[in-house]
C-alpha cells in the first residue's frame, strides 16, 4: 500500500512515482494529494463526519414546485412578460427562470410571447383552420388580379 502523507515534490521519489501510477491506473478523477492529506488529518483528529453537514445560504436548486407554479401563473397572466421582470419579482437568477420556462414548463418565445412548445389538439386545429383561410384568401386575391 502506498503512503499518501509526506510525499515530496521530487519527481524521482519512488513513493510519488507509485502514487502517480496508482492514480493513472485506478481512477482518472481521484482526489488530489492535498485533499487526501486534509481528509486524513480530519479523520485522525476525530472529526470523522462522512455525511454532508447542513450549510447556510441559498439553496442549490431554485427549481422548486412552488417557483415553477408561481412562474407559470405569472406567464399565464401576461404572456409578454420578460425574464427581467420575473427575475425582479421572484428574486432568482435569470438563468434559473429560463430553465424553468424552457425545461420544466416547455415554453418558448414566439414574437416576444411565451407560448407552450407542445400545442393541444384544439390549438393545432385552430391553427390549421386559420392557415387554410389565409391560403384561400391569397388564392382568391391572385385569381382576382
């Protein structure tokens, strides 16, 4: 077994060479030597907590069900709402808001309005009928000239 403490920076040191070979063979994403030394020191001192301790501050994820529901209701009230307005009223980053709008809710912007990416069957039929009427108007306008 290779000792991980007190490794010199000399490249000719056999322990350092063995450690580098071990890291190359066993795993690519091994923790660095300093991380291993820091953890070993903590374990020796009796601070052997292996689970993550609670941290203060902002939560890691802002894509909570409450935020998603609130953003969806705000978009339903005003389809022309911009991300900056949502950012100011919600107090979360614009990137998180865009993620919620596009990934969680499936919205995208068309002509400055947030619309669902997937249309319902009624919406598809309505668009098809409108397109047919417009095509008919264009054809009659061409024939009349």
